[in-house]
């Protein structure tokens, strides 16, 4: 039972068939009809003029930073955001930008803190090149950043002429949890990256969306990074299935996450903020068990359950298409036993 991440989901039968039958061409020439179809569909769903198929969420975020910024710029982002914590320092290594982390509450930066962080026109200061948001927020435990917060930050950003990028690796989870179309969120950002390869179950790929001129330049950056692929329709085809067929079922993952959180919270020594589980990520504090993360994860592994360490004394569980309600019940029973 693999609760490590929703990235572990394998392509569905329908995706495999779509891959087999995909019409392809050379995408560097813009001639892959399946990639073109995916990009047009994604742009429409995300409410943007154009979109670009990229190899990963990290590549999507980094192409966005490279396209928006120049070396020496500063990007404002949440202190526990994926771009800051988990992209191997790529923003500095590739785009040459410096990061300005702002601590948020449940992953959401206070608009007033963002406003204060935007640099003035002083000779000593870097330019504020970009504001990055993340929704849902991974490290905060899959929290949905409220639309109102995004709107307030966007209004400040526009006033100061700073673009806003959204790391929406799990934006469809946010939309399903909030019961609104993704455009309710994306209307308040200039560019957005969404992952096809997480809960949506495609094997590979992300989408970067924005204005026509932005995507034209982003395409150049993707090429510079070696991301100009050829007959890549075989990978875009399952992405189309992901967007058309796999979004609504994310609600099942959220229901299973709730169940798992409730079950774990009844086990002595484990602490879970059940009401704080808004989507498919559960953070479980194990400190009171007296076990280290490593000991806890080893015992779980012996019992056939995989999860990942997230912080000192905190384990992350993620639900996805390959975790059923029955598996959740069994996992809770086994964890109860292994702690006892
Ligand atoms: N997150 C992975 C790990 O890298 C931590 C996971 O298992 O959750 N933005 C966010 C918010 C993400 O959670 C991730 C992946 C990415 C970007 C990067 O996507 P990939 O892995 O496709 O580069």
C-alpha cells in the first residue's frame, strides 16, 4: 500500500491505449497533432491564451521563473513552497534569481507580507521579478489556498507590476475540494503550472499556461533546457485522458484521505489534524510514540505500508487512484498493531 505520493500512480488502460494509438509528429517543428491538442485543451481549461507541455512540474516552474525573470531579480515565495524546498536550488542555479521566502499560515502568505516584500525602486535593491504561489500547498498538508487570498495578492502584484506564477501541481485537487472550476483560481495569476502525473495518473508531464507571448518565450526556454521533444504525442495522449477523465474522481482520494486521517487519529501516540485534511495529503505526528521517523517507516514497510518522512516526527501519507477505501481500513488496522 503505497502512500508515499500521488506521483506513484500508473497510467490507466485508457491512457495506455491512447499512447499506443497516438498520432505523432515532430513537436520541435510544432507538428505533433496530439501535443497541439493537449496544449489547446489545457489552455482552455486553465483559462489562459496558450499552454506548453513540459516534462515535469519542476521544469514547468523553472521555465516560468526563467521566462519571467532576469538574473539578479528576486522572487517572493512561501517559506515551505516546493520551489524553495524541493527543486534542488534550481531557481538560483538556472535563472540566477535570489529567493525571498515569506512564512505563510497553512501555506498561504499574508497579502500584507507580500506587499511589504516587494522591493522599492532603490539603487541597492534587486528587482522583484515574480511572486510564486502554490495551490494546493504540499508541505502544509495539501491545504487549499483561499481564492480571496490569491485575489488580494494578485491585486497588490498588479499595482506594483510584478507577475504572479502559480505552482498548481495539485490545482485540480484544490478545485475539486472547493467545488469550483480551476479558472476561479487561475484568474488571479499570470501563469500556472499543473501536473498531469500526480493524482491525474498520467505517466509523465506538466502544463505551463499563460499569455501567447509568455508561452512563445517559455518555449524557447524549454528548448534551451533540452526539453524540446520530438514524437512526444505518445506522452501527451495520456495527458489528454488525464484532463478529460481523471479530474472528478479526485474527490474519492479526498474522501479516502479523510478516512485515513480519522483512523490514524484514533491510534494512541499519533496526532492528525483531521479537520485540516482538505485534499489528499495527511500529515501524521508520531512524536508521542517514541519512535523515530526511520523506525516508524521501517515498521510500516514490514507491514506492507509505504509513506515518507516530512519533518522531524512527521510522516506524510498521500491518497491516490491506487489506494482504495478498503486499503485505508487495512492500513489503519496494521498501524494500530505495529504501534501497540
Ligand atoms: N512533489 C513531490 C516531491 O517532489 C516532494 C511529491 O511527492 O509531492 N510542485 C509541487 C507542489 C509538488 O508537490 C511537486 C512534486 C512539484 C512541484 C514537482 O513536480 P515534478 O516531480 O513533476 O517535478
